[in-house]
C-alpha cells in the first residue's frame, strides 16, 4: 500500500495545478493512465480566456459566458472564475509558459478571439496552448520531491467508508491497476481529487484522446456523488475530416481570425443560420453544419481561411498548417474539410467552488466536475481557466482542512482468473456502445432514439458487470465499465430534459422553457 496526504487522479491542467499548489506542504500522489502529458489539456489548441486587456472587462466576459450557457450558468460561479482569470494567467507566465507575444499590444501578448466572445481575450501559445502549458508544468512536477507520479496506472474505484462497512461516507483513496506490473495497488490518502477529465470516448467520433473514458464521473457516481447536466455534450464544430488521420481538432481561433464555413460549391452558409455567422457559439455552429450536411447529403463542409496571407496563417496556426500539409491539404491555398465531433462534457460531478463533492474528503476539478460555469454550452477557452481557478481554490481548502485518519484498508482481492474470451467481448461491446451513442444521442435527439440507446446500454451494462465481477481487471475492462456507466447518465439526463436548450436539441421538444433548471441525478434515487 502507498500512502499520501493527497491523491490526485488525473494529470491534465486541473491535476497539475493542484499538485503544484499542494506539494510545498503535502505529500502528493499523481495517478495518470499513460504518461504525464497524455490528456485533453495537452491537446487544447486555442488558448485560455481571461480578462487581460483594459478594453475588456470582467462583466463582458461574464455576460458572454452566460449567453453561451443558454440560461444555465451559475452566475456566482462564473463571476468567481472570471474574476480570478488574470491571476491564473500571471501564475502560468511566472512558471514560464511561452505564450505568443505581440509587442504592439499593451499586454505584450497576442490575444485572439473565438466564437461567443465579444472581445479578443484568448491568450495562447500559437495553436498548441495546451501542450505548452502542460509541458511547462510537467517539468516542475517531475522535479518536485514531494510529488510521486504514478504513470501507467488506471484508477479502478474509490475506497470509501461505505465500502469498508464504516459509518458516514468518506473517501480514503483508491484502488488502481499498475498496468506495467499487471497488479492492483492500494493508494491511501486523507484527501482524494478526481481530475480525470471528460467522457468523449463514449462517442464514436471525438477530438478527445483515448484516455477520456469518463472514469472520474463513473467512480464518483459509484461512490455516492450526484451528477448534473450530463446531457450537455459539446460537439466541436470543426474536426478535420480525412480518412488518414485520427480526429484532429481545427481550433475555434481559425474562425476567430476570419475563417469562413462553406459548402462544397463555395457557398457560405452560417449567416443564414445566425447573425453572428462563424462567430456564433459552438452549439449553434455545430447544429448548422449538421443541418447542411444532412440537407445536402454531404460527408463534410469546408473551413476556408486561404484568402488570408500565407505568412499570417503559418504564424498563427503552424501546427494545423503542418498537419494538413502532411495530408496533402495546403490551407494557405484551399479550404479545410471539417465535421463536428464530440469535444467536451459540460456536466459532471456536482461540486462547489472549492471542489467539494457529496463524499467527504473527495474533490473533483476540471471537466469531470460540474461547477455551473458551462451551463448548457461551454464558452470557448473557459475550460482551462476553470481547471486553474477551481484547482487553486481546492488546494487552499485542502491545506486548511484537518487530515482524515486512515482506517485499515484491505488489499484488492485479485484471486479471480482472466477469461480467454474476454478481450473479444470487450472490443465488441466498446464498439457497440460508441456507435449507439453516436447514432441515437447526437447533435439532434428524439425520445425514441434516446430510449433505444438506453435499452442497448442496459444490456451492455449487465454483460460488462458480469465480466467485472468474475475476471481479472484489465485497462480495457475498467474503461468500458466506466464508459457504459457514463453513457447511461448522459441518456437518463437527456430523457429528463423536456425542452431544447444549448447543446441539447430535441425534435420532440423544440422550444426552450421559460424557467431554466439543472438536471440532477442522485445514486440514492
């Protein structure tokens, strides 16, 4: 058994922020499924939204967030996060993150604009902000003597007082599979933080890395945490459409810098869908693309920034330019084929502004959590900001809290054997689940499709739980179990919402209700 003061599950920006803020005073264990830098934060292209320019204001950023969130953002949460945006950026600059400079701008940095924003307020490192931030923080983490990084470890389940037969419901750490040794280890801690990201891999097509399998949401739910607004799955409007590349994101900033969406014949279509055209929020743009593709029977639409100078494109979007060029697409001369793909989980485990969940000593930060910031549709580039602001607040709360006394924790019972047919069944169920979610729980929904998806999920869940109960755990089995649980929460939440709002568009309920309400599911209900 390994003992820590604080156990952090997930190594994206939320987990890294927490680790660095806690490590001066606490012994920290950081669990990551692959290597330290593999996660959605690393793949974030666009940047981080923050009020840095004197021409901008906290009130304007708040208002843009509230508008994008379609009436469901928590205003107190939004204000708290936006008000702390500048100090979050200052912290990253102090750590040495190489944001793109612009000596002609009063801030000294280039600020871009993205859909839904009324001002240029996105600070970025070219078109690879996430990689620049996580690599900088990752170096600090690896060098810190109080942080133990457990790479190639996947958390299986949380250790709670309920599971140990004790009073109350407190978290004492987690069991995790050491994938290299193929054995389950016990990780005990006074405080545990879920920072494991979202659930994009529950769908067939996603911009998320393979690690985004809803682990933290499923583990938190099984431990007794409520979830909120799980029906709001954000589809990024512009994912590169090409048979020889895995889902590759084309950042929102391409449209922010003037990119135009066109049909194959060159016709621009966004102005007929929304007066903000290409700068409308993501839900509007994704639905418009989906509509045009279905109306014309298209495999994709096209994002065109080729009318801008080649030097401008290569300077602002070097990684996109290089990646597309490798595939034979010169974006300085021709448009980029794009389709919508699942990008962000707006709902999650219910938390307050300090990251507390419904389980004592258990916190959730980042995409795994639902603070109320994103409402029914996340405003572009607010997610990395949330990771840092709530991560810092949670760290302060943990440093002020009394550490819980750890009870006797039994080792994982691993006396079962692996079934030789297991891997075939897992891969089949994995594929069936993701296709069902893509076909029936996509951008446009109906009750009939949702009920069909739920029926499939229940059958899959029974089969997977039987495997989980009888056989040696593997990475794929753990992820599939979590994906099925998360999928069920998404569909159940979608069935409860009798309206169309933000990212949830229902043909059965096309109107938006006058009074906004959160969708809340409780494990005890």
